[in-house]
């Protein structure tokens, strides 16, 4: 198991301790779960950086694609 040191401002530390108080969780377990929930709910930064990177000219016009259909591939019967 990895170990990370984090620094919290006083208000955030009080907030964490208030949420942990009365539960049977440790502060480390509570913070780990909070990080996990946020990380799973958000898109990764490298993926977000792709938004807006494609231009309309990067894609063929749908009407042009439909005007010249290719022969369909042979399909296996089920």
C-alpha cells in the first residue's frame, strides 16, 4: 500500500475530522474513499484536453459519404 503525505488547511482538516467522527473509519480511509469517488466521477485531464481539438473540416461530409456507397461485405449466416 502506498503512502502519501498531504497538507490540509485548518478548515479542511476540521471538516474531515467532523465527517470521520462517530464513524468507524480512519481519516486515511475516509480521504482515500473521497479521492476514489471524485476520480471515478470525473474525466481524466488528458481526455478533457482533446475537447475542441477536432475541427469540422476533419470529418467528411455525411452527404458525400452517402452518395458513393461501397459494396457491402459478405456476411456469414447465423
